[in-house]
C-alpha cells in the first residue's frame, strides 16, 4: 500500500505536502518523497524511512514552487531500495515530469516486456515505472494528452498524480480500487489518498475523484475529463476494515464510525453470549469493541497496553530475545484480564499466527474464557490490487477451511466472523460498490 | 523524570536492560545509557535520543557481563547534553563505578558548592553527580559502605542504582518519593522504576524497595539494610495520575485500574449531568473516560485520533506551519463530535493552554456542549521532587484561583476537578502515604 | 576526467577493483562506483566522495562474483550528483548491464535529442548515458554485437568498459584519445585507465587497447576485434603533462621519466640562465625540476611544503579566512627562498591566477629573482575530449597573446614555455601520435 | 605526540585555531578540539578524527570570543576515545577552565594514586588530567597562581596551554622537552607547538617559551615568569629527525634545512661509495636525499610514488588484500629503479619491518644494489617524554645489537647510520641542548 498527495496553488506546497504525508504515514513507512514545480523546473527529494527521517527544514526549503506531489511507500511490488521510491522523476520528450502511484498494475509484466523489447531502459523494479515509458513514447502533442492516451493501457488498481510544467494531473482507475479525494484550501486544489491528509492542513473536502476520471489543475483552474469508461465501482473494502485512519471520511462517514457499526453488527450476529468484558486488539480493534459494547451492554475494558515506541523501529538485540517481542509491543494489563470471560475483537484473521500469540498471552494472564470475534469474513483469496496479503496457501481460512479448525489453531474458546452482507452494509450505508475479492474470490479485473 | 533499571545474575544483562529501558521510554526520551560489569571491569555506552536510536546490536554485544544498570532521562535538572546522560561512569579510590538516578536532590547546590571549594571537578550540571563525589571522599573501607554512609547527606527525592565490582546496589530515599521495585527472573535480581519493565522480560514482581531501604546483590545473593530511618511515606501520586504506564502495578492494582476508579469517582462527584458521550484526551484520558462511562452509563466515544508518528520526532518545517501542529497530533473525528454534548476528561490542568486548544478544536468540529472534567485537583504548587512542573506563576490554578475563571480561560461550558480525598482513595485503596504537595502545597521535605 | 577499471577471472574482483580505483583516485574525486557479476546477476554500489568514503568492507563483500568494473568520476559533462555517478546500471532487452566511461562524446546533444524524441527516458545528464540507450534499441541478437553495432555512432573521446552476463567488454575510440590498457594477473584479464592500477595488485602489463579496438572476455578467454577503422592516433598529451600518475607507464616509459626528460629539454631551450636553485610547484612540478637540475647542474631545492591533509577536504570556515588558503596548501620554506634566484617549474599555465599567487608568496618570503618555466606550450584552445579546461576566453595565453604580457600578469621576472616539438619528443620517444589541440587548436574530430 | 595552539586578542580566535590545528595535523590524527572564551564563559568542542572531520563552519561559529586554545592528539598515554580528547574542559573552584597538553608526565601514576585516594574522580585515562585536579585542590587565591603552584609537581615532558576567564596561560617544562613557540599577529599573542601553525595565519614568530617559563596573556598584555628553575636544556631531537614539518623553524633554521645538512653529513661519513642515484623514503627521506645528492654529486631520483589518499583513511577490504598495502602507499617507479645501484635514505630505523618491505619492493623492481643510509643513530632505548616508540625489546637496534645483523634483517646490501655527533651538529648549529635518550639511553629525568 502507498499514500499519495498533491497540491497546486500554494507557495508552501512542499511544506504542506510534508505535513500531509506525515498524516498518511500509516499507508507506507518504507520510503517518502516530494517533487515540486517552480518556474517550470522540477526539484525532488526521495529517501528511505519515515517522512520525518527523510525530510528536514533545509530540504523542504529547497523544494520551491506552488505545486507539488508527494508519496509514502509500502512495497507490494518491487523491492525495498531508494530506486523504487517515489515520486518517480523522469526526463522525456515532453520535458521533466514526476509521477506518484498508489495501486498495483495487473498487466505490468506483459507491458514491461514489450517496452524492454523495443529498447526501454528500466531503473526500478516497480510496476509504477511502466506508465512513464508509455507516456514518453506516446505520439500525442502534449504531456496531459499523452497521459490520457496511455493510462487505459494499464489494467488493475491505480490512483496516479503527475507533476509537469503544464499541469498537475490526477487520475483514478476505472474500477476505483484505490481511493483518491479532491479538496480545496483557499485557492489551492488538493488530491490525497485519504481525507485526513487534507483536513490536517485546514482544507475542505470536496469529493472523490470518480473511477475512470482525471482532474487537471493548470493556471489556477481545475478541469475534469474521463480517460476511460467507468466499470463496476470496486472500492477496496479493506480500507475501512484495516488500512485507513479512523478520522478519514469514506462514503460519508468516518472510518471510526463504520467500525463502530461493524462492532454492533458483530454482536447481533452472535446468538447467545456470556462475557464479562469486551476488548479489542490495538489499535484497529478498539472501535469495533466500542460498537460491540454499546450494542451488548458488556463493558469495554482495554486488556493490552500498546507500546507506541515499538513497531518498525525496534531492533531485536538478539535471536534469544525474540520471546519478549510480543510483550514489548502488546503488554497484558493483568487485573483487566484475570478471571474474566473476554470478547476480543480483531479486524481480520490472515495467517492466524499473531492471534494465536495474543490469545496465549491472555491465557497466561488468567483469562477464564476467550471469545474471538473477527470484524470481517474469512479471507480466502489474495489481493492483486495493492493490499499486501500473503499467498493463498498461507491464508488460514483457505488452508483450514472450517471455522472450528481455525478456532483450534488460534486457541480461542469461541470464534466468530462477521458476514460479508453486514460488512458491506456498515461500510457502504446503501452503496454496495466494493471489491470484496479477498472474501469471496470474485475479482473485478 | 527518569527511568532506571538494574539486573544482576543473567549473562544477557545488557540486552535485557535494553528491552526494559524501551518499556520505560515514556519516563524519558532525551538520553539513554547502559553500564555493565564483566569480570570486574565496567563498560558503558550513553547517547542522546530514544533507546532504539542510541543502541544497536553491536553496541549491546560489547556490553558484556551478568550485571548491568540502565537509565532513560528526561531533564528536570541540568541541560540536555550527553555530559548529563546517565549512568554516570566514574573512577575513584574504590575503582570503577556507575550510577543511575531518578529524582531531584533539594540540597544539591549547597553540597556542590562545598565540594567544589574543596577541589572537586564536575563534568555535568546534574544534581546526580553529587553522590559520586561524596562516595569518592568517604573514609569507609569499601564502596557499599561508602554509599550507605553518604546517601543520608542528600535531601529530596531519589531512587539510585549503583554498579560496582563488589555489588549491584539499589537505594530509595527515606520518603519514597520516586518508585523502585524489586523483581526476580530465574536466579537474577531486578530493580526498576515500574513493574512493566520487569514484566516485559518475564520476571516476577516481588515488592517495592521501602523508603530508606537499600538492597545489595553480590555473589548471587541479595541482602537488605536501612541506610536511613523511614519518614512519612510520600510516594508521588502523579505517577498514577499521569506518568506511569497503564499496565504498571502500583499499590496492588494496575495504573489503568486506578484511573478507571478515578473516572467513576469523577462521575459521582458531579451532581447532575446531561451529556451524549464521554471521551478522554489521548492517551491518559482514555482510562478515566471508560470508568466514567461505566459509572454513568453515558457511552464512551473517542473524539480525537492521535498520530503516534508525531510527538518528539516531528520537526516543524516552518513557523507558518505551526497552526497545523495541534491537528497533526490530535485530529478531531468529526461525526463523533458534531452536534453532541461531550464530557471530556484529562488527567490534569497545568498551564491551561493545551486544553484551550483542544476545546477550540472540538467547537470547530461542531460540539454542542463541552464539559471538561479533570481527573485530579487543581495544581497550585510546583514539584521539587522530580516532576517537571513550571514555576508557580505559570500554574493556571494558582494564577486564576477561581474555577469559574479557569473555565472561561480554557473555553469549556463546565469545568470540574476531582477532590484530593477521592484521588487518594482510588490510588491508594486504603494506603494514604502519598505526596500531594502539588495539590495542597504541603511539602514533606 | 575519470578513471575506469575492469577485471574478469578473479573471485575477489570487487575488492581488487576497490584497490585499483584507490590508485586511480587522482583521476576523479567526485564519485566512485563498482558493479560486479555473480552467477549471471549484477550488483552495484555507487556513491559521492572518495573511494574510501564510498566503500567499506561490508559493501565490498556484498559485491560478489569474479568479474567487476569500477569508475571514479571528475565531472566534465553533467553536474555533480549521485545520478551522474558510474558505473551506470541498466536493465534492457539483453538483461542487466553496467557501463563505465572515460571521455567526452562530441555529438552527445544531437543523439540525445533523437533518442528523447523517440521516447527514451534519461536519468542523468551525462553524455555517458547515451550509449546504453543506443544499445538497448539495437536490433542485434546479443549484447556484445549490439555494443559493437552502436559504438561507431559516437563521435569524440571514449574508453568504455561494459559488464554483462555474456562478457566483460572493453572498447577505445578510433582516435585513442583516452588511455586504456590491458594487463593480466594469474588467469584474470584486467583493463585500466593507467598501468598503476594494474601494478598495484600485482598484475603484469600487456599492452594498450588500440584505437578502434574492442576486447571481449568470456569463459576465461579473451578475444579482440575492431569495431571501427582506426583514425590518426591522437592520444591526449596532457595525460603525461599533468594528469597521469608519475609511476604509470605510457609509451614505454614512466610518466616521471617523461617529465624528467621534459625538464632537461626545458633547460636546453633557455639560452642563458643565472639561478641559485631550481624548484617545482608540488606535486607535478617536482619531476620537471629534477630533470632541469640534472641538465643544468643547478641544485634542486623544495621551496614549498604541501599540506596533504588539505585539498578537497578543507572547508573554509569563513570568507575572511580565504587569505590563508594559499599558505595552508603550499607553505613557503623560508630559508630555501630568502635571497635566492629561483627557477620555478609548473606543468602548465591555464588561467594564470594560481601562478600569480604562488609567485607573490615567493616574493613575500624574500626571493631575489623568479624565473617561471612552464613544462608545456601556451594553452590557447579548450579541450573537447575530456580534460576540464575553461572556456577559451578564460585561458590566459589566448586572452593576453604575448608572453611578455603573461609574464607581467603572473608577476615573474622571466617566463619560458617549452616548445611543442620538444614536448612530443620527450613524451613519445619517436611516436608522434598525440592530440595537441589545446596547444595548437588542431582538433582531430 | 600532540599539537597545541593558543591565541588571545583576535575575535576570530576559534577559526584561526582551526586553520592552525590543520597545519599541526601531522602531530596527531586521532582527535581534535577547540575551547574558546567569550565574555567570561567557555565553550568547547572536541571530536574523534581529523581537524576537518571534527569541525564545520557552524561549530566554529558557535565558538565565540577573542581567546581560544586547540589541540590535536596522537595517543601516547591513554586509549583512543573521545573522553581522552583535549582541550580538557573542567569546572572547579576557580570556575570554568580548559587545558591542552603536549608531552608525557613521568610521575603520573604516583600523583594519580594520591589524588584518587583523597577522593578525586577521573574521567579519562590520560596523564594530562592530573594537572586539573592539582589546580582545583590548590589553596592559591586565583587560577594562574594555582597553576604556577602546582606545575612543579609534575615530572617529565610538557607544554601546557590553559584557558581561564582570568588569562591565557602557557607553560613549558624545565627541560624543554616538547616545543612551544610565541608569535604575534597584530595585537594578538599566539602560542604553538611549531612555527608553521603561526606562519600560516600570517603571524610573526617571536621566540621559544623557555624551559621552566610561563607566559600569561590578560587584558591584551603579556607577562612572563619562571615557575621552576630551568634544568639542562633537553629539546627532543626527534622533532627535527622525523616529527616536525619541513617548513617549521627550530634553532633558527627550517627543519628542511636541518635535514639537508644531515644528508650532507651522511655522505661525508661514508668512506667510499659507488651508486647511480640517491633517493629517500617519502616524505621525510626526501630532504635528506637532496642534501646527500648535493654533497655527493649523485643525482637524486624519486623511486617511490606515495599515494596521498592512502594513510590512515585506507581500510583494508580483507586480510587477503594485505599484500597490496605496501604498493598502495608506496608504488615503485620502475624505470627509476631497474638496474641501478641506489642509496636509499630513511629518517630512522625503529622495528625494521617497514624497511624490510621497502627494500624487498626495490629488489622486485630490479634494483642492482641497495645502500640503506639512516639519517640518525641506532635507536636503542624507548622514549618516556612523548614520542610513541615501542618497548625496548621491539627496537631492532637493541635486539640485534650489531649493524651487520640489522643489515641482514632488512635485506640491504649496505647499511649506514649517522653519528650522534653530526646529528646534533646539523640540528643545533652550535646549540647542544638536546635530549638524545633514545640514541644513548641517557635520560634527563
């Protein structure tokens, strides 16, 4: 997964991009970059690491101009090196340009092979690099036309931002797999993966860019056009289940609210239930647990302390120290657990190994009964559109098939999954245009 | 505030210290250090920054031996330089030694002046360095006796760990201002500021070191002695209110549980109340709000998204960008706020400026009514024992005196403080041995 | 100017390249890089700075395989960024490859423009990048054929090394502007800009690669072919005058010896001469001065101490400190100078500003008379083949025309230049195949 | 060995110190530091590495004030850590002070033991730290008196600079082992280990500080006093033989000139001699060889190319690469060596291992005969006054006793040493006040 951000019309464009990317940090911690346009010339700076590790005030000051795009990366295609970081800067017959991409191109290998055979040279091993070669070989007269001409050749999931001296261009694939929103701050136009990145800098959210739609900002004005016919709307439902920030607005409600509703549905789907408390696996499980608590009347009590200094930055001093890692990140809160029947909610169950450790940790702290409730259906198929799921045979729900076998594997006393029907109901509030291929194996492309 | 940790009897002493210090990271983010003892020789490594920034596997491997002490620092006395980081390493007539200190010495200036006049040379400007000079000038025959002999000269708050070839020595001041606990992991003895640092490495919590008590580990055995008569027990109540980790155990209950009880008391102290939801200022406010919700039946709903990537590591790109800082750390969750009467709980009110911003942010997001509830009494006096409070005239409760004036200043519709009586009741569960000087001005020393 | 090195047939190929590049460091201090081939896969590492700053043992160990090429860069075309460092790594239809270039392509702009118009994307702004696009668009069936097919399109100066899974390929332009030698170490074949890079690792020097010739090493065997008809041999004479290392062998003699001979010619060209000592501007001037001393009987005495810690690494603390820079690099040795008539030899006179400072420094130290002798003719025309000369109007010999005016500008009492005839005689020992365009304006291409 | 520098009366004191230390870099490459005095407050910055690695313009700008002292270190006592770098900063009863030391205190262990027993705490393991404890325990009324009172307690070699708000104080031990000169630049007074450090910034050399003399600069005026009776003048003769820079002036002549005279003596001491060329081991050997050439009429020809990028900064990539190290630093110049009878001059013979390698390298390059001439007598005794000689049993001249056996060990055809008589004659030009303990075992202290 990745996060993208673009702004045109504010002379602090790079600094605002920095703040916005910081807010999108949860979408990618591997690399970060910003490209800006000043008097027809592009500058850019990419680096490995977190947004605040990559940038400092002097780098940001060197990125002048009123238009900029930025990117945070979590590798789903291509390895983890600075060559693969974005925005991708390139010089082609239309001059300098930069591109930022969120998504996954399904026919990448095929197009890349054609390009290479006709003499193209690749610098990265990302699928994102394909579009810049397609554009540079277009016969269109200008950059924007070239992009509009070539984007339909890509199949799969993509939200793109392009920076060129002619325009800032935003485009979303015909299925709308990956999010892309439009916002406005004063006279400036803003594009972002999530609304939180626009809200943080005081912008007003306007709307989503529609599937198959492109937006062009030039000379302070915005225009829209369709570069491809829209297909069946297929927004990734996993954004609300796990990926997006709780304060981002999707389908007219915050992600936190969607999760609260899911928690309520989850309780209602359970026939009978005897529990002392309900809790969630931090951080995403909390909202579900609060909704469950509201619907059931069972008190919500945190059972784990999450160490926010841990995570990507904690380096194991030694193999022998591995046994302490689980506790280091999630420390059990003993008197909240001891002797209690606990409903524990997590967003999803992928390989099942983490849940198994968490349940073991609760048992050791004296839990009397553990009812595991999953805020989504069993994941039975991998994602080809940008979510980093493992291969199918690593998916526990595909591997063990029956819920009873999964329950035994993770060590819970009970195990419940939410129905896809209720998941869509809670997330879409009437709108059913979601991709749910990971739950039902029905791939739009 | 600072955090200290010591272990004797495990050949992975430095690596275990590293994990433990990581767990005490909330007690100090300025510098970190570990000293270890191997075959009678000390090694040490200190650095500025977070525990995982200061250490790496090769540094940890170089800190050999089965006994180690560690320290994380948040400066309350002395400036922020590596000279002031701890453990303090020194060579004196008893040979090499290292010291780690949590607390604040009240008569530091007086002792330092005497020492300097008689030829002592100081390398840091911390109050902690005093004890090493006192020890090195003692006429006692060995290091432990010298420490026992000199510690009573210090007045104020201290928990000390000393590493010397003879022994690992732990000592707590006669009032017990700062915490210090004893734990055991296999044959190893452990000392730590909080239980969470011992639990994370699988140790069993034994008990607190008593006020005026010292513990000596040598040759695999532990012994205890009193180096000073205990005074009126004066544990800092602010540890439970704000400083300690929710999963740490103090007075037989987790800090989370103490805060839950406080939240219940807080509701009961309010006469009449009309509210749609109750929420807390992250992170400490959450536990209070859950207790309040339980007692009142008013649903708990998070109203702020806290960005855990922010905090100390976010660098303002520019003065003009300041306006976005509040939102960057605490982003309002709009549909949780809009049109609602909200009880918002925070642990304490110091200067009042942060609360004022937070309330403004809620108003802007459409809150209908904001009832601010503070989980402790008004702070009217500064702390001289290690908590980093501002000068008295900066304290809003001292400055404005009346609650009504404070309410106006922060912009709430209502403002309530918890009584000291109920705070002590919730925290001590019968034990009243707390220092509450910041609330009542009654200083034990 | 740049330095290149290649080796095939030794499993320590990257480490040997590192040592060899270190020996070629005088040819470029801006960036360094090594690419190696292991089991059909390429690895590479480039960085800004000196060879020993860019590489460390762990990076070198990661560059596995028995074939490698390396590069040190001094920018003559393209700006100073890591994008412009070499070897250039690229993926094309023949798979992975890497290229290292020394020289300057005269028709670069023209070819680049054609390539860009047909869709090529450029990552650097060096002229070197052109060849990789030409190769990747060739219709030949394999990499070596593609290179042989495309190299003739380049006009100008080049010695190239290409690394590809099929072969290590070395090629030198039809005029032979830039050097390229072949050596052998055990079973391994070696290519290098100068013999010193091969000698340092114990290799035996075989011969030069001829103008228009290519050498291919594959499967442990070497083969040679002509990819272009040889033109009038036009080796850069400035290599011996200034650029090459004294211990490198060119035209069958060390560069030191050529300079010694030049020094002897220089004395013979001077009609009458009264001087106490002869000295040289360090470091290149020393060999000339020793030859002059031998021919004239005038004792050689160093008059400047060169600070070898200075040079590229000294950072001016302040503009006001500039006046001390000359002395910092070249400190006058007072008793060697005071009251003496001095013949001072320098390799060449480009802008004249450095000589002016040096002569001023001698005067201040009490020199009685300063006879400046230049070991080459007046430079009247810029180099288009890789030597970093300034624009024509900055060249003092072009600007002032007459020797008397130049003498006044630099402040010497006398000024002599060596004749081109004797320069060629000393450098070539019979062979006259040099480019001397900078001295006579007669450009081969 | 170390280098020290001090200046009082120029508001660019730290920047001038930086340039001067750069010029003293040959005296110590391990660490560097500068302390400055501004409005009665001291600032300092020390670090490991070369002067230009430790400092940058912003650090230098932070060192304000018109008085500063600096230090470069090469460890002869104490290990290589930043704790041992100088100037040593300390706070004592006289307030803040800093000290820079060149030399070696012979009774260090004895004094340190007394200090520690009476409660002193040491931070470094250098002998230099002793004086600051002695000063801080003095009963004198001010800092300068305290220093004057305590310095006589030190036995051995020392030149000291002290920075204190009262004064800049310079002091040299009663034997004058280590150099210390006084210079003047405008109104500013300067102290330095060598004249080159003063000359580089345009200062005029005044005189040496005498053995047992101290100089005090305060309020823009200088005064002198004796803190100890002068002993037999015992300047280290090794300064001229090896350590000092060729352009530094000692005993009224440059070091280069002393070496030139030594070279002449060396020829005269050899009875009969048949040789084609004379050469020197770079860099110190060159001056000797030039003098020898002048006296003998045998031409001087360099036989080695020294790589000035090598040295401390070259990191062996691998043990297997060791064989290339000698060639990397000193590459033989083949046509200067082949078939020739060579007189090779080196400054001294310590362990003999380097000479053995160098001679092997000449043989391999085809030298017909190698006559090794050493510009000083056999070293038979270690130095206790600051030169980093090995233990006595590692000294080849002590170990093998007879010249013939040494000759065989190093592999030369002939081996000659200079007599002590002529060494002193050339260095002192009449003045015989040198310490020559390393050559004759007669230790002044």
